[in-house]
């Protein structure tokens, strides 16, 4: 079924945000379940439970390299519907898993399916918008999208309280079915037939060469990977930090909701600022602030300088700056990278998404596995990664 008339911009933004929210819901609603999963599946190695988050992201990164070119060949809608089927299959594998290994297999498959909402949704935006207009629309999408991670841990807690942690996987299936049905009914195909590219190895190779020859695309892609590593490390460690370091496991969903809402506000602010001061300046500024804040957290906590009475408040405020950095940088980085790739939107989004996501997982995993009951490994890792990103951003011309 195809809509007779394309939805307006408001509905389009809401629809794309709902599709992309599949990713956030699949990650953040799992966070309250991690202690129960640890006790049942990996009691002797509690840090291994973080892999439920990071391997989902790894699957998503691998899937993005496939789904973008597929969407360039067969269209965005068909690809998104196929990805929903894969995602639901992964959720069912995880639901029936009897050990951590099969749980992780299901999460990887889920992640591959989530690549559709992750990369094809952005390609749909690029089909319709360019440059700063695209950055503005992506910012509004991210603002709406942020409401899901804000409430996902609370939803997860409610589902777990009513049943058990395995019931979360039925919720994932329901969410995917509803959002994909909305897409199927209301959104016309955004990629015209004459603009489709055959799914051939030679065409993929030529497209890859063109992407990798563009200096701005490469820098933006690497910076995205560094910022994603900060996000992935934070998400995989934050529940343990709140539980072990601060004994706040029961109230964690509420604190996480407050923190996540900051990203929504920052995305709204970004939609206004990016049109006046530009993408590069905004990205560079927020990354610079994060370098300073994370370095202070690493030093004050590592050397015991942080007053204990202020430690929890400092943790919450610092995590807010992390999410704020995401809202003020990721949409702009995507727009910077895809601006020169209008004729390769699907493939370009795939390469960028694959590289940055896998890079983020690879860099975030050792930071998460280094968790020692404190926030020092996380703060140190973020300070290093944002510092590197800041240096790279200075290589992008100021006109952007």
C-alpha cells in the first residue's frame, strides 16, 4: 500500500524518528535488565553483560554496509521492511536463548536488522534535503528520537516488573511492527527509479573509491567513530556506575530519563544554531568543552580530589554534557559527510555508518571492560577520544 500523498514535514520527521528509535529502544530498555541477566547468564563475569549492548551495535555496524547499497538498488521502503523482519528474528533468538552466547547471537542479528532504521532512514532524509537544511531536519528528528531513550529504561523496568527481562524482546517485535507498518502505509518511496544503482560489485567498488577520496567525508567519518565510542562506552558502563559506584540501581531509570532529555534539548538548540554559525564551528566547540569536562572528571576522581558529597551530582552533570555533545554534533557530522554524496546517499550512508559504528564499538569495548567500580576508565577514555576528535575537526575548512 502506498500513500496517495506524501506526509508533511512534521509527520515525516515523526516517522523517521520512530524508525530510528528502534535502535535506542533496543539498547536503552535493556539497561535495567542487565543485573538480572548477569545473575542468570554470566554471574562469574559481570562485565561481560555489557556485550549485550556493544554486540548489538556491532551487528548494526556490519548491517549498515549492506543495507545502504541494497536500498540504492531496490528502494528505501522495501529495504526497511526486510530489515524489520531480520530484526524481529534476532529478537526471537534472544528470547529463547539459554545462555549468554546465544543471547549475543540474537543481539547481533537484531543489530543487523536495526541497520535499516539506522542508515536507510538517513538516506531517505538525504533524498529530500541537502546541506544545512538536512542538518536542521536531522536535528529535529534527533530531538523527537531522544524521547525514546529518555523513557526506554522506565518502560523496560515496567515490563520486567510485570513479567521478566525476556518479555522485553516481545516489546521490540511490537515496536518494529508498528513503526514499519506506519512507513508502509504513509510514506511514498523517496528514491526515484531513475536514480537507483544496480547492486553490482563493480558499482560498489567505484562508489567506495569516490567516498574515500573525499577528505571531508573521511574526517567526518572518523570523528563520528570517536564520538560514537564515547556514547557506546557511556551507555555500556552507566548502569554499572550507578549501581556499583553510587548504589542507585533502583532510581537509575529516572536519572537516565533526565540525562537523555538533555540530548533532546541540545538537538533543538542545534536546529537553530547550525543555520547561523555553521556545522564545523558548532561541532568543534562542543567537542572542546567535552575534552575539558572529561579530563577534569578523570583527574578529580582518579586522584581522589572529587568531594564525595558532590560525586554523584558531578556524574549526572557530566553525563548530561556527554548526551548534549551527541545532540549538538551527530546530526551535523552526518550532514557534513553526506553533503558531497547526494548521488550516493545510500552507499555513502552505509560506508559512513558501518565504519563509524564498528570503530565506536572497537574503541568503546576496552573502556567498558576496564570498569573497576569507578568512573575513571570511562572519563579517561572519553577525554582521549574527544581530544583526538578535536584535532581532526580543525582539518575541515571553516566554510562548513
